[in-house]
C-alpha cells in the first residue's frame, strides 16, 4: 500500500479532460492508494482499519450500520462482534485525516472518486449499451469499443491485491469481479462483432487467465473460432441452438439438424438465467413491475395442535386475514416498494372491502379488480385453513364470486382486452389457480395475447396440478417462471405424457425437473425456464440434518434440461419461530420476482425466497409478517450470518 499527496488542481468532479479520472482512492493499480489534496495520510496497516476503509470506500457517502460492517468484515454472527471493533478503526481513520464525519460511518467522497466504484458503474452502462437491441451507427459502435477498451485498461489488477495478505477481505470485491467478468465477455463479443477478432482473442486469453475457463468462456471461444474461420465455402452460416448438432452428409453440402440425445451435455451454464434477467432489464421502463391474475379470498385460519386424519381437538375462533395466492405475491412486492397490480373479482361486501383495503395499504393497483353486487349465491370468496406449528396445513376453498370472473369480464365491452393491455404494461404477469374451468380458459386466452417481452409466471397450486402437464400446456409452455411444490410437480408429470427419466426406485426431485424440461423440449420449446421448487421441511424435528432442514427452496434454470440448480442450503441458517405456514409459497414467489427485478443472481433469488418465507411464517396470516424494503438488510444478516449482503440489496434498501 502507498499514499500520495499529489492531485489535479481545481474542480470537484471525478473526471478531467478526455474522461481521465481523478481518483482519491485507488484499488485497481495493485495497491491501496490514497490521493487527497493537501493531506499526508499514513496508510493503515492493521487488518481492522484496512477492511473498514475498503468497505467504506466501496460505499462512498452511504452510511452503513454496525451490523453491516460486522457481517461483512467478520465471519461470524454480528452479535458476537463488539461495537468497538468497528467504531475504534473508524475513529483512528478519522484521526489519520480521512474525510469521515464525526458520529458517522461513511467516507465522505463522491462515488466517482473511488476507481473500482467508478469503473464498475461505467462497466454496467457499457454492458447495457452493448445489449441495446436498436441498430447503432458505425460511429456509436466505434465509440462503445473505445469506452470498453478504456475500462479494460483501467482495471489493471485484481483489487484483492490492494489488501495484501488480508485474504479474508478479498470477498468484499466479489460483486465487482462478477461484473468485470461479464464486462469482459461483452467486450470480447463486441470486438468480434466489429471484425477485430485478433484483439478479441488477445483479451479473451487475458480474462480466461484471470477468471479461469468455464462453459461461458468455452462457448465464446467457439464463437471466436467460427468468426475467424468463417462458414464452409458455399454454405450459409447457421445459428445453432443449444442441444442441436449439425451433421453434413457426403460432399453435396446436405445439412441435417438433430437434437442431441442429452441436452445437459451441450447447454451453457448460466445462459438461460442470464437471458431471463436481460429480458427484465430491457422492460424496466414499463408502468408496472408485476401483475397478478388471481383469485381473491378472505382466509379463516384455525390453529390446531396438529393437522391429521381422524383427529379431534379443541380450537379457538379463527384469525381472519386477506388472501389469494397471486394477490399475496403482488401485496408482498408492493410492500417492498414495487409498482404492482392485481386482477380478479370480489363482491361489494364486508370481506371484499377488507381485501381491497389490504391491497390499497401497499398502493397495489386494483383498477382491474372487479367489484360486483353480492347475492346469496355469490359473495366474496373465502377459505377455511387448519394450520399447526409444524408447518402443516389443510385448505378448503369456498370460491364464491371468484367463479363468476369469466362471466363478469365477458359482460364488459372490451373486458378481456383491458386485462391483456394491463398485462402488456407489466414486466411480469403472474397467474395462479382458480376453482372454475371458465376462469382457467380466460387465463389461457389472456396468456395467448400477451407480448413476448412479458415474463410469464405460473403457480398451478393444488387446484391445477392434478390436471397434468398436457392439459396445462398453454401455461407450462409459455411461462418463464414456474412456482410449484415438489409433490405437485410429481403429480403434474404423473398425469401427463412426460417420459420418466429415472427408475421409480431412483426417483428424486431432480429426475422430476429433468422430465419437465425434456417434456417442454420435445414440444419444440426453447424459451428459458426458471423453476422455484418448494420443498416441505419440518423445522420442529431436531433430528433432521442441516441439508434436510434447509433445502426447501430450490431453483432450477435451463431450456431442454437443467443448466443451473441452486438452493439456500449452502448459505442459509434456519431460524425457529414458525407461527403459521399459510402464504409461505406466495412469499417465496415474491422473493424470486423481487430478486430478478433487481438483477440478483440465482443463488440470491433462492436466499431471498427463503428470507421472505421465514418472515411470512413468523406471524399469523399470509401478509402480516411480510417485510418492508428497509427490513431486508437486517433480515439478511439474521438469516444468513457471516454472508455478505448483496450489493444490489444494500443499494435498494438505502434508496
């Protein structure tokens, strides 16, 4: 580490002529460099001060709480770290002359004055511009290439070199490394597109040396090789889908495209998930992040000692709480600050008023929630739920007015078209189950008319799952996100033409997932699919292993087969205190949607699903325990002690 007192004169900005940055904190030159005008600052050497300074520099002018410092600087429960372990290094850095306001836990410099933060921000903008679907001019492409090469030069060394022997601090830079890796892929691909294959190869080798080879880099290398060699003479270049093998027969140039026997061997890890995130990023300007087309019910929740057959026990009066699967998910996202909407129907009665007021509390748009006069045969829907402390429940649905939705929409001029228009204005449209056949047909009609840029989310629930994959084909083939319990997926496969991929005695949830993906592939579907597999666990049984107790949120992503499979079990820590498991699955769906809409990784989406489910089950009812955005950071520290809070989550909480 070294310190410098040289500086450029005049100006507060982070950029000088020709975009050259005047950094006050540098981490990308192989050492920690401090460049503050007129100040001689001795570089810190104690690990506590180095880590504290790095963490504040990575979040300039953003005040972090003590728990955030503890969770990211120490690999243990924050409760085990004293406040003085953070406050003392900050006080000493302040005394050394660093711009740290009194009684504040922040470094008072602009984000552009920290080189890694500035380069990361510009790299994100570069990636977004390179992914722009509009045809850019030659001048725009040339300018983008110049920007990319400048950013490549600025990242001269791995920032971990700046912390020397303090290897435990290296994890602080992981989000920046991931962005830099993605930037490298984008830059190499852009250079190849412009015809500069030689330079693309040079940079390709540098990034592989830095990050190692994997499926993404192998695929990119094949693209570079194909561009360098060109298509065979007399044959057009063919776009090759994952899982497709090209065979040329004889010397007549005949081409045969066939599906490879095992798609898993040729898919690119992470490609499907990346496409889903990119599609969401491209629609960020839409008016709504999320629309749920859902039944709306008032839940009557009875707490019992145990849910069992032929069992009798005393119960108290029920707890009444707003419900409806998709509506719960929309409510959770609205509570987290997203612009959400619902569609459905309620009666103009007391229960309907409770449901509408609940949605209004979180500014959920209910302009497509029909309100009709009640009658004896059609009042607002309700459910009777028996729930115990072991997470088991039994649900009985009185659909009421929900079974009149299709008829009510049909009686409104342009009613179905209004629902389609609302769906087109949303990034994600979420479908959950109804009891009535006509309502499912209405959902299918809406689904068929949604634009391709809309991500479709589907939760079949216990009502739709018995229909099987074939009868649910309009949903399963169009959806991008599928939320399903393990037993429901097994039921959907068993009641369909899907071919089993394992012997019954070797059956597992993984074989069910492969059967699902192969069923879609056999019907020509190449759309990426992300499956949230909700797996039951029993938190009260102490004999369960750690994996059994925590592996109840699993995400699978792929096309013709599973490309990525992640779960919370590797990072989660289960906290006892389940009061009521009703709505846990809806909260999981909200966690995945919130993560995707904020650019989270698949593992972070799984962890966020876990977090929201645990918060939901901490109180009675589907919505009472759901957190607000500001509570996500502390909850993350509580459920995942020792794991760093994702940068996107810290930013969303602070904003």
